[in-house]
């Protein structure tokens, strides 16, 4: 019997849509759209802003996916 799920689906920390991302917790983020996956890095969400260095500098884009570190 074969498992047709992708490798990412089988991992315990697979990527999730950005909407339910936790606040004030460092998570891995990325943009994954028709242009492909890019900008993968750890960030912390504070409201609608995403910070890359513990609250000092935020990015000028909204990630599309997140997963726990």
C-alpha cells in the first residue's frame, strides 16, 4: 500500500497558511505563490507586522506560509 501524501505533508511541522500564525512567537515563514517559494526566514509577528530581528526591523511584505521552528 503506498502513501500518496507529499514529503512536506508527512512532516510534523509542515507549512500552514499565514492566517493562523501565532503572535510574539518566532516561526519560519516564506512566500509561496505562482512565482515559487522564496524569502524563507525566521520572523516574529506583532499584529500585522513581521519582524526579523526580535522586534527591531520589520519586512515590507506579508509572508504566505509559516511553520514552527
